[in-house]
């Protein structure tokens, strides 16, 4: 390596590249630092744990800020959407990688690209004007009426059927995150060596049995990594969620009722926050969001590297 | 010397698109005698592997491949309409060039894989079958204390014997082997060649090999393929000492290959 | 055939058919909402897509003849500036990752890049708010450009690395064998060879950023006026879409759908271009 860098121009160039390339690292560090600094007013006032676990978010009267409703909302919304999205994503990956003819597989892959590229506000627009009213009229209201008559214990868990609440947010997200699981799962499936498939067929296995026996176990890592990536996206989704979730400060205990997530509360209140404490509290929410996202993304990357090593070992 | 013909091909041709993979000049007619080892030799690309894979309907998996002619197993054509390839592959097993143990499974589960597929759950039955298969593949003594260990921990030679055991566990009548020792070291190769001598008492073996000496060592009958045509077939000793076709002689004496 | 029974074929084929049906169902389900969104966007928004939409600025509710020119122009300005900010850093990181694979910083660079790629876009907006809006004392297109720029850096880094790693090794070796220094090989041989892929990567980053609203909510902020000065608040299409969507006016709703169609057209076009470019490669 010494030889390559001995030329003066090379050294300057490499140093220049390094300086600029470090921008990525600086960006991440800066984000962590500035979010902490900006949120420190609130974090110091309530303590990190007190802030994260606090259940009251009241900018108006009491001026206390606790982020727990939003953490809970984020966890519920993103885990539920991941759960809903997983099976369709895996099915699409299996179909596109194994069973579809080439032209169809390419079409599906293109549609997956599209799905991932559609801006959040567009999904949100559809959510506000089409999904929410439809859910309210065809699912929530009937369910509510039925429960009111036959299962009144259920009613407090259902909440008021306005259409803008937890349920709609949970239903609008899967479509946005399916492509992430599907793409990684599809790639992992396609990477399974041909010999493994043939060995399973040679044992007298049916098409599905080959998938179950030889392909899916080897593709496991990519599938899991895809799920983590989808989870990361679900956690960070802002606009679509903000537009349909009803934006309430209360703890999200009802299915139909309003709720909020960490990104949605920031989006909703940031421009209206006049006091330093309020602003700081919102930035502190961003700080928490940063670390949650980091953890999930890191896990996805780690699982992916492990998967690549496993496949290399089987080849 | 009226040998019992276990499998045979009649006018077998395999096409990839408009190219013929094997079976030029009217197709391949080749008998495979019961409980004998038949070797298929020839230079790269001559069609011997293509022919082998037609014997257990592996070409069904390739959309561009078309198979013409017949392959008879105990007199019945495996390509007859309505015949289920899953059934065929149960009776005609296959071992590949690269050891393909299922890496996420244990040694035991690998061998039992084929049995579990058909729904055999009885622990005792599985244990017996696994032991029988591993003994048949000369692997039992080396792994009997770690049957639950992951198969990926075995050496290349051991993994190949594991795939043989896996194939044997479902008790096939015929075992097809596609250059099974090509990626193994000499010691493992030796172990597997020794294995074949006892294995053929249970199953009919067809082995593709690019190593002529190996063919001479292990097989009873040999077929020589060249450019998609089966040039000559006969008892191994005869083919190697008194080849009929000048092309066979040229290959055997190393003039090309 | 008793062999059939012994192999439990009937049951296994039933399972097979069931699984295939589930897979087909799952695939259809996955794309269902995409089709619904597209269908409704056409239904509701196509009517508002006239020349005025592109040539006129926004009008107060109730007044007809308004368009979204200010948002379209604003999108181009803010996104374009953001791209300028992101390009040096993203390109450099990508070149570093692809051309100097043994550099000790690479594993960390790649990991951080991947991680930043998955971060919520709104966090980039928060960073830009703290770094640009606060010192400036107000919202501006420039701060929005920074927010989008931050967003685009990891995207560009990864796409650049991907494209450059596809350039055959022989090209670099040929250049080095001619006695060219490494930096000349990269700038004069490798980069031009990968030009198509690099441009595609830039287009994709641009399209992705063009659809973002969250990071701009408290940076560019939006505006009803056509604004060419990046030091003032500027409107973008996603921002305007959001504002119109949550408003109570029907004709604004229709224009929101139309804006959605325009965004949809943008991302479809760039996705298609990306597919075609990668195929040529």
C-alpha cells in the first residue's frame, strides 16, 4: 500500500477523498450530538428515564413532557405493521425468486421499486380520504355497534370509531414497508446455490418441500435482515402516519382511537412550539428516535453480514 | 452372461433449445445392469452428465430442456405421461459433485430428511434407518457420537459420504453419481471408491467421472461419450484394453481429453 | 399404486397446492394498496392536471385558476441545492468505499452509511433546524436544502459505491499499467466508464428527496408565493400536498391529488430509467 500512495498526487487525492468521505461519519456524530444538546433542556429537567417513561405530555397547562405515549405508539404501530407486512412480503419474494416466469418477476420487482419510492405524503393523502372513511364506515362502526350490543367489555378497547386512529395507521404502513422485506428476502432466496435445490429435488421432494427444506433455511438471514429493515422504515415513517393517526397525547389504549408516534408528534407540534422547553422536549423525542432507529438498523446490517458469510460457507 | 437389465435408455435425446445436449445420431441406447457399477466417461461437454440427469428426470427442472425417447426402469418408461417425477426420484437417487449437505441441519436430520418428507415420524424407525444409511456410506463410526452436531462441521469427504447416506436412507434402487469425488482430496476419494464396491450389492450404480483411472478401478461396465454421442459401451476391462472405436482408443490413450 | 400411498403423495400435493395458493394470495395482497392509491390518484386528481396547474401559483381557497407552480419550482430549487450540498460528500464516500477497499475506515463508513440510509427523514430536518434555522433566525429554502442534502449523502454514497464496483477490474489495471497515477485512473477512466450508473444514482437520490415532506416542515416551511430566493421560506410539492390535504377545501383536495400524480410520475420515470440503465450495464 505504501507504493500506491507514494505519488504525491495520489496522496493529496486520497486525503481529499478521506476528508470529504468522512462527511458521512461526521453527519452521524453531529446528529447524535446536536439532538442531545437540543434536547438537554428537557432531558435534564425530567431525567432521561423520567422523560422516556413519563406519561403526561402537556405543553399547555402543566408544562410536563413525558414521551411514553409516543414510544408506545411507535412500538405498537411499527410492530403491528411489520407483522401484517411480513407474510405478503415473503410470499412476493418466494414468487418472484422461484416460481414466476422471468417477465413477471421483472415486473414484480419493478412494482416493488415503485412501492418503496412512492412518497409518504401520497400514501397519507389516500389514507385520509379513502382508507380512513372506508374503515370507519365498513369496519369500525359495524364493529362498534356489534360490540356495544353483544360484548360491551370490548368497547373501551375499541374507542371512538372516527377512522383516524391507531388502526388506520397500522393498516397503511404495511404497503410502504413490504418492499424492504421482499427485496432482501428475494435476493437471499436467489443466492441459494443451485446444488442445494437439486439435492432436495433428487430426494423426491415437491416444489414446496424444496423451498421449505433447502431454500428457506439458507435464506433465513436475508429474510430476517429484511424484516429488520422494514421495521426501521416503519419506525421512521412520518407523513402517512401523521395524516391518519389522529394525533392524541393520550396513551394509545384503544384500537380506533387517536394515537401518536415519535415522528408524528414532532411533525405535528414542532412549528407550533413556542417555548424553549416544548421545543427541547420535541428534540429530545428526536434523540430517542435516533437511538431506536440506530439499534434496529444496526441489527439489520449485522444480520445481513452474518447471512452473507453463511451462504459463502455453503457454496 | 445374461445380465439382468435394471434400467435402460431407448433412443434418448436431450435438447436445449435447438442444440442437442446428448443423443445425436438417433439417440442413446444404453443398458444399466442390476447391482453393477456403470461408468460414463468422456471429455468435458460430451453429454455424459446430461445423460445421467435424464435418468431421474432432473431435466424437468430446466424449462429449456426437452427429453425425447424412453428411459425404462424395470421395463416401465419413466417419461410416460402421468408418471410422477417425485416417485421416480425416490427410486433413482442422486449424489452431486459438490457435497450438498443441508448446512442448517444436523447430521441426523440430513440423513433422515428424505424419510421425514414422506411422513415417517417414528423415532425408532428413523434411528434404525439413519444408522443403516450411515453404515452403508461408511460414515457411521466417525459420526455416531455426534449425530446431532451440525452437518456443516464435517470435512468435504465426510459431507459427501453424508449425502450418499442421505440418498441411501430412502432405499433407492439406483444411485446416480455425478463426479462425486471431483472436489475431494485423494484420501476421501479412496474412501468413496472403496465404498462403491460394497454399495453395489444394494443398489445399481451409475457414475459419471472425468477420471479414467477411477472408471477403470470401480466400474463393471463403461460407456464412452463424445460430442453428444455415446460412442462405445462394454465391460470395463474390454473397453479399456481392446476398444472397438478409434475415438475411444484416442481418448483412453490420452490423445485428447 | 401402493408406492404412492407409502410416499403420502396425496397429502403432500395437497399441502403443495395450499402453499402455492397462499403464495399467490400474499403476492396479490402486497400490491393491492399500491394499485388502489394509483387508481384513486388518477380518479380524483387527473381533473386538476391542466396547464394552469403548472403555470400558475397558488390562489386563496375559493378562487379558481390557481396552480402549484410555486411548489414545483420550489421543489426544484430546494432539491437541486440539496443535491449540490450532498454530491461532494456522497461521491467521495462512494469512491473511497469502492476504489480503496482496504482502507481501515471502510467497514465503519459502510456500516454508518447503511444505518443513516434507514434513519427517519425527520431527524435530518431536526439537524438542519438546529444548524441552520436557529442561527439564521427563520425558515429558509437553504435550511431545507441542507436537510435534503443530509438525507441524500448516504444514498449517494451507497449508489456510487455500487456503480463503481461494477466497473471491471481490467480498466483500472490498464490505466495503472500505462503508468497513470491512481487518482488519474479514477477520475479519467473509472468515473467516466460508470457515468451512466452515477447519473442514475443521482437521479434516484433527487427523486427520493423530492418526495420528502417531513424534513422540510420546519426548515423550508413552505410558502404560498413563488420564491426564488433560498434565504426565504420556499414551498415544495410534498409540503403543499400535505397542507392541502389537511385543509377543509375541496378544490385544494383535488389539487393535492394532482400533486400526488405529479410525484408519482416523477418516481415512476426515475425508477424506469434506473432499471434501463442497470440493464445496459
